[in-house]
C-alpha cells in the first residue's frame, strides 16, 4: 500500500472496501503537511488553521468519487483548502497580521536568535498581499511547480513567476536589516 | 515572453536564483554582479530568504492530535445519521395517492356488492312489477297461493281466474328488481325460511293503481301464516310483525342493496391510537416533531356509509407519526437518514361488522383502509369489537396495524406500527 501513488490510493478510497480506510490514512500522512503549511501561511492563525485543516479533509473525503478523473490529488486538496481559507479570511474571526514597526538588526549567533529571525520571517510572509503570498507558499512550502500553481490559481505561468519574484523581493526589503546582519 | 524584466538587474538576479534566467542573459547578470556590490548583497539576502522559507516549511508539521480528530470525523461520515433538517422522500404526489384511494374505494364497493351477490347464491332476484297490471297472468302470487288456488279450483271452491289475493309473486326473470319504488315480495324457491323484506312503495301512482284489498293483501297475504319474524336491525326493522311463511310457502328474499343514499346510513367516527411504531428512531428533542400537537397525533376521522347491517364503506383521514430510517448515497458516501415526520393521511375504508356475539350489541368487526400520505402509499387494518348500545352510537375497541411505504433513490422502505385503538361512531 505504501508504494502506491496518490491517485491509486484515491481510487482505493473511492471504491470502498476493506482497504479504503488504510488508503485514506496513507493519503492523510502524505498530504497533511502540505495542507497544514498552506493553511498556516495563508491564515497566519493557528486556531483558524485547525478549523480549515480539518474541514479540508472532511470535504475531501465527501467528494471522493470513483468516476472522478483524478490527476493530482495534492492539487485537488489544496484547491479545497484554498477555498476554505478564502472563506475564513472573509469571516469576522480573521485578523490581518501586522508587521512590527521596526525590525531589529541583530546578529544571529545562537539558536534563540535563529528562532526569533524565523518568527520575523513568518510575520513578514503573513503580511504579504494574498496574490503574492499564495504562489510563494505553494512553491516554497508545498513544492508545487509553476505550472501546477498556474492551474490551481488559474493564472498564467509567467504571472506565477512574476508574483513569486515580487514576493521574495518584498520579504527581502522588509527584512533587510536583519538579513544584512545575517549575511554579513 | 519572460517573466522578468531583462533591463532590471534585480529581476535578472531573482530569475537566476529561481532557475528561470535565459542563457543569453547570464553574461549580463554576471557583469552587473561584478560591478555592483549592492547587487551582490541583494543576492545573498535572497539566498537567505530561500533558506528561511525552506526552514520554515520543514518546521511546519500538523499536530499529531489533529489526525485523530480528522479520522473520527471521517468515520462518522461513513455511518452518518443525518439528524438535521428532516427530509421527506416523496414517493407519490398527492394526486396519485388520491387516485389510488378512489380506485381502492371503487374496488371495495364493487367487491362488496359482488360478495353480496355471490352470498345470495342462486337466489333469484326477480323482476318485480308494480301491481298495476290488469292482466291476471301478471299478478304475482306466492307459490303457496298458486298451489292453494289450484287446489281450490280443482275442488270447485274457487272459480278459475278468481283472484284469491293480490300478493305478488315475483316473475321469473333475469333482470334485477326494480329499485326503490316498487312493492316487492321476492320469493326464493330455495330458501323458504327467509325473512320478508319489504320496501314500501314510494310511488303514489302505483299505490293508487292497487285496490285497497290488494294493498292489504300485499302486506298480509292470506296464504301466509301470521307469526313474528326476526326483525332486521336499523332501518330494516319492520314495525309490525311480518307473517312468516308456511312450510309450503317460500318467504320473500331480501332485496338487493338499496343504492340510494340515506342519511341514517351515514356514520361519522373518531378513533385514536396508542402503540409502538417501527423502526425505532430516537431524535434530539429539538428535532422531534411528534411532541408538537401531540393530542391529535394518532387520531383519525371517518365518514362511512352503511350498505347493510354488515358492510360499510367510506373515507378515513388522520394524522400520525411515521418513524423513518432510510439509506442512500450522496457525493460518493453512504448516508442514512433518521426522522420522525408527522404526516396527514387519507384513505378509502371498508368495514365488515358481524352480528352480535356474547351479548346484544357487541359486534366483532374488521376494517381495511387503503390510501396514502405525501410520502407514499399507506395501508391500515383494524380489528376489534364495536359495542352498539343504541342504534346511533357505536363504541370501538381494537387493534390497528399500519404500514407506510416510501421510496428513496429507487429503494423502498417502510414505516410500520401496531397500536391499540379506541373510538366512537355516531349515526344520524
């Protein structure tokens, strides 16, 4: 069962039977980190992330059909998560992350400072505009290719690349003092 | 078309780091890097961003306890009992249900008449003509009278052709008795002991045609002995004793059913039921509809017409709780619905009530109801006793079984009940 592809596991679940539960468990183990990373970075809120994360898998399970022409299970799952994240962001419970007024420039010398730098990085990413943040997360966190991202987001490949470029440049500019310390 | 601006050193740099830089632009980028320290710093910072994003991605793992919650939800979906908004699988629209009830009632009526006709066996329902005919040959006489006349004629005591009485003997005919207005005394050769059944003439013309003597004779034939006769119940009661037949004479046969509608034959009834229904459905209180208007759940009203002392037909309607459990597939998943809708039902009813048993007024009965609800066809069967202390009142006690059929995604399901029933009927 472990050697089977995502699509084969999906078909196992769709057909039901004795192996369906095991197949779904395997799919969860493989794809849950991707869903979590995407939700976590898109929502910036652990509580909302948990709700969207669980609902994503429930909707995924409900939508499993044996006659569906499934070609990319991860992409299908991310699309579900994306719609749910969109709804969550529009809900009253969602609050925009705010960038600290000042990012201290400091040398990263120990583990604590490394963690602090990582937190700053996360904060900056959470504050990126959605249209730039989303392709960045899909590429850097979920490992999607630019072509797969273009299918999920329904934009051109060139647009995906441009937005990724812009996202990284924004992060760099926001973290410039801390990064300068880091790379000096 | 490139995703980057070839004139911008930053774009060239980032395209290079993303692996998108075209070969023809690489020399351009390297020349920028060699002459621009700021660009080299920018490159190192972008590399750091890439590393940070990689570290952040690896650090983001879903909490292990979330898996148990997801699997628990999925398991619940597999055996879902949807208990939110109740659904009613529509099996038959109302008009089809109504058509079914009408057809069933017609079947019941025809069947009842047919059964009654069969019960009378070879009983000859003869054509009865009003006694206005002047042709002596058409004067109907009891068989006994004919024999008596023959005897009298043979011994000379009576001249041939003299009428010894104007009681009517039904002619031998295959046509049914003229309904309603005729005075008829039906003689059945095979059942000499049967009661007389008289239907007073409603036609004044016919009455006038009869002589006073003959009319009297009609009611009191000479050849018949006077004796008390078992009186038929209700409207069939004969106020005065009806002469019973002599061994030689054959008593008239009850007429075929009078198909005219008589108010006194109408029974209005109310019944209530207490009992158990299947399948057993337990719902949260906010979803359980049966408590609303609980007083009328299980109640029914009936409007029956008494064809004769045994047979009644009509309509019955009521309201009941019908527990439902049904299964199907939605969005690729197996799903099960449980609900307890309260539905109105209506149906055609047929009842058979026997004569008194054990003591006067206690009558076993059975009633069959065929109809439906807006969920599907319904059938009920009731059996028990009716106590009739007085002609217009009947108390009912018995057992009722019912079955509702309904359909969901091509599969049939049923809701059944077995109840104790009690009620009251009133006639006009």
